[in-house]
């Protein structure tokens, strides 16, 4: 079954900055900068902020035509510790150079360099916000190892939410697995959130591994390996 949500072709019109994002050319903010710099054309006219690209029109940046990809790629990757979730080619050990995937893709969200586990990569700009924004309630599950024994107060505090820099994290599902290990399920993804939550109570994270994003699980995927997601997996993830 072909799902409309995966189809990036223009059905009527779409805003120019969204077009460039869907084409995996740049972010919307970067697109706006290119438009202001008059580097973007729609057919033979110079694009303006807010312009719409209509079906059949062609888009150019610095004279190069930017087309919407008809081939959607969705990968599940078991990121090793040490690999950085960035597309910046100047960044050593970036995930794109590590994968050497034949198509242009980018990671959805991040895992910090000292963490391992599941990360999704795609060339479909339409799904990124749905996966990353907490209001969509797509769960992310992690296995965590810390430097000292867990206490009931610590576990309960994580469950209720932790105040960090004036922001209280959302309630989380937390389960003790061993003396110094627990699992945690989050519906949000603040920068270094789990590490910072633990630090608030004097715990240092020694091991952090993401094992699930929504219905997509790491399962037996080996470290450093990736697999393509099935259509049914993507449909279920986006219809949560």
C-alpha cells in the first residue's frame, strides 16, 4: 500500500523553504537565508520568502536544479560509541562518513558521542518533526548503567520528572534492572537529558544505549550495522 504521507511530489503547492527541506537540501532556516540572499529561483523568477512552488514548477539554487526525491529511504542504525550524529563532513567520525550510504540521508535526532544504540536516518523531511516533537508521544527507550547503587528515591524522582535549569522533564517510565542499571522510556529528547537527570541526584552515567523508538526496536541489529525499515513499520510509527 502506498501511503500519501511518504509522497513528496507536489500535489498543489508548497512553500519554498519547505520544498528545499523536503528535497533534503537544507533546513528551513538555511533555506530562508538562501532566499534572502536571492540565490533561489522558481522557474525564471527569483524566489521571495513565503513563495509557493506549484506543481510542475522547477526550483534552482545557485543555478542547480533541486528535485524532490521519489525514493524514500528509512534506516535503523545501531550507532557505536564514538560516532557523531551530524552530517557535517568536517566533523571527524560523523555518521554519514561512517555509513557510506549511496544516497543522501541524515539522522533524525541525535545520540551523543558517548552513547550507543538505535538511531533512524532518512531522506524524508516530512517525518522528522513528528518523531522528534514530544507532543506526538513517540516513546524512546534506553538502557542506563550508572556508577553507584540505585535507590527507590532516585527511581521515583526520575519517574515524576526532574527539574533542570528551570525546566521539569515529563514523567517517565523507569524500571530497575540491576543494582546499577535501569531502563527509562521518554517522550521527549532534551540535550543530554538522561545524563543530566542522573547528575541532579549525584549519579554518573557509565553506559547509555537506546533500544527503541516507538515501535522500532534494536533487537539483534549488530553494533555498526543498519537495516531498511519496512513500510508497515513506518506506517505504524507515524500513526502513533
